[in-house]
C-alpha cells in the first residue's frame, strides 16, 4: 500500500479519535480503522473512560472479516489490564496481520511494550505515521502522564488597547457571542476551571460548561476552583449554589477562617488548605500536584490578571487562548466598538489598523 494511502487511513483514524474530546479524560483520545483489500471494514473511537477502547469497537464492527486486516491506530494499543482488557490480545486473537501506529503511548505501563508484544506475535508493526498530528491531538494526555500535573491553558479576552476589564457601569463582556460559545467549547473539554478571588467577587460567574443552543446539556462538568488565600469570599456567590451541576473547590491556606470554611463545607463546597508563599498566596505547584493526584489532566485558568501573572511567573502555563476584541475601553464608562479593522502580519507581529 502506498504511503499516501496509509496516511489517508491514519488521518481518518485521527478524525475518529477527536469524537471523544469532551468525554474521555483522563484517558487519551484514540481512533482505530481496520482496512482489508483497500476497504474499511471496521472503525471505532474511545468514547469514555472505562468503556471499550477504539480497537475493540473497530473489531466488533469488523467481526470475522478482521482476519488478515491492517489496523490503523492513533496511539499504541494497551498491553495491561485496567478497567478494560488489553487491546493487543484482541488484535492478535482477531487475526489482524499488520498494525500502523501514529505514536507510542508515554504511559510507563505501555511505552513500547504494546508494540513489542504485537511484533512477538508475528504481526507487522510500523510506528510514526502522522506522529506529529497524533501527539498534538493528545498534548494534554502526554503532559499529564509525563508531569503528573494538569496541562494549564490560560485564557482571557482583551480590548485593542490592552484592557481585560470594563468600567463598573458597563457590561463586563469584552468579546463577542461567538467567542463566548468558543469558551464553552473549551470548558466542555477541560477537567477544571480556575479563577481568583477578585474575579469570583466582581464577575460572580457560574463557571459551568454550557452547550450551544439546541444541543443537550454536557454530561461532564469541570471542577470549579477558586483561589482565595485568606478566605474572604462571600457565601452568596453563584459558585457556592448547591443547585449548580458539578462541584466547587476553594483552594486556600491556613489563614482562612475555620468558621467560614465550615460554612462552605455545609454548602457541599470542598475546602483545600495548601501551603502559602512569602506573600501569603497559595503555592501554585502544590495545587497542581494535588489536582494531578485527582486525575485532573487539564486546567483552564480564566483570570484575573494577577492570577494569570502568578501562573506565568511560576512557568506553569502550557498554552494560551486570547480573544482580541475590536473595542477600546481605556477609562471610558462604555466601551467603544470599532469598525473597519484591518489586520496584517509583519514578521512575527500582527498589525491592526482601525478607523475610530
């Protein structure tokens, strides 16, 4: 089979893998395509942790036709018993004769052992097909497995004059409705969302993941986290409403008042006391370590500015998501919307030309 044909099949497997983006954590996204005589005879993707893996789903669809087939798998098949049996055994027993892998699994329980087991059973195995794309797809999983801390995505919206907050008398929204929908798209993918105490007080957000109009409510809600080193949050905040889906956690220090902590716990809000630094602030690496132990693989940091700065100063940010809105805020009581925005790239910079 030509390389271009093999790449096309692996590209299809990668598309299948992405279908599990919102539901598979803490597992990786995986897709599998079974091909025989240039015909796809089975396909599958991992839908949710604890449910059958992509290879198993593809084999079920192919049935006995899997004998003599080639499998295209986006991640090295597992070779250990977890919540599901090893996929390598299923591939071997089904009579698959060749396996193309996009990349190896960094999990120490696998990490090349799956490929070796397939080769030992007499299957032809080739690794590295669309490897860059496959690793990019599972950047969160790779980071978590290697660091045992969540992948941190810092997100904010800003005006063209660099402001991230509006006047108290103005609406606090800076970006457009499409950007808001995109934010919820990200929220549906992550395991946790974090804001600082000031953002929690001033914006009073819910920090829930919402579906686009007409679509069902997301099954998974990210853990809501508030940083409050001194425990100075009003108990009436929306984040502490027991009717919200999902759970809320307050990350604080020993300086937090015990009566306040008990009042939060009475509202089913978890209080996590962590070490503090010389400024009295929560030690962020300690927080990430705790989240990693809970299998929180990804964390969306939504603000505010001081919290973002702290994460950057500690070198804890892995990726940023910025929404740049065509507005000017300055000291205006109401943001000024701009029109006729022209954008051009000059070297590594982006230049914006705007008519006021």
